[in-house]
C-alpha cells in the first residue's frame, strides 16, 4: 500500500548519507515522499534517484564540529522550515588491537579520539540541535545507528563496539528525557551486511590482521555467515526500510530501545 508510512512531507536529516547504509536510507526516505537533508563530509553531493531541489538538500558537514553542525541545521531550517526526524548514521570503524607487539595495528589515542569523536560526539551534537527544534513543537523522532557488535563486542573492533554500546546507552537515556515532550528516541543495530564501498582494502587488511587471518579468509567468513541463523548477509535496503518504519507514526509506541537487525545473530 503506497504511503502506508505517511512520511510524505516529513523533514528528515540523515548524517553520513552519501554512501553505505546512509545512502540506502536516503534513497528509501525519498521514495516514501519525505524531504531529506543529507549531511556528510564528502565534498560533492551524490545523485539520489528521484531527488529534486524541493525534496533533497545536501549540506557538507563535519559532525565533530559544533560550529559545522549548527550551520548545517540553520541551512536545513531555512530550506525546509523544521526537522521532524533525525537519523544519526555517520560513523567510522578503524580496527585495532589493544596490544600489538609488532606495533602495526595497536590502538592509540589518535584512533580512539577519531572513532569516538565521529560516533559519539557527532551524534551528540546533531541530536542536541534536532531536539531543540523538536522540543519546541513537542514532536519528533531521533534514530541512532548502532551496531550488532555494540551489543556483543567484536574482536579487533573494541573502540567501535564501545562507541556503539555508548550509543545504546544514550538512546535509552534520551528516550527517558524526551518522551514527555513527544519525542521518541530509538536505535537500530545492523549485523553483517552486504559489501559497500566503505569496506575498503585498508579496513579489511586491518581487521584481518587483528584476527590473525588473511583478507581472503576474512571475505570467506563474510560469505559463510555461519553465525547468522538466516544464513545470509543483510541487505542495505532492509536496514533502510527499518529506519523508515521507525521514523513513522506506525512505530509511535516504540521508544528507548535498540532494534537488532541482524538475521537472528547472537552469541546465545
């Protein structure tokens, strides 16, 4: 049924929307009739199917800079008048070991700060700006992109996992603060997904190293998905449609939880 989600005309901000999960989310929301503001560090705006000047705004944004974020929201409000939904999707993952005697991929302060700044500080800045707007009109939704490894931990990805566990805590806490103001805060935690351009050789090399395997073995592991009961990797579109549902009033009583979109994958 078309327009079942009733997102037509809703103003939705998506960070990290130029690639990967974020791109799929933007594509889905535009198809659902929303007006989408895409905030990303990329210099050039990507092409989105069906996007028009009236329905889509691209704002180059460094989410770790409060000044940048404030300027982005000013541009969004000038263009669309308000913000109805905030999708905090921007995030980075830099695989590292706590201790690496070879000194090749050992966690250091620079990596720690970079991951935490994007994944947590950026989410904080954007959520705060969005919440100011939403609180004034007593309605809105904040959707935080977490990860299955934020619930389970992940070898070689401790900082990323820790940042996503913190995202889950922020989701629960902000839901308690903002619920009385008509604002829902929810999380989405994807598991293993189909490959995107973000799965670079440098990322795969680092992750394989931290696990004591080759890049080829790592890729074979992705294919096997033997830890996923559904026996396959997730599709970006499946995460995107989950975001669209959570953004809609159809999910109006879902609040303060992080939904694991991982094909049943757990450590149980």
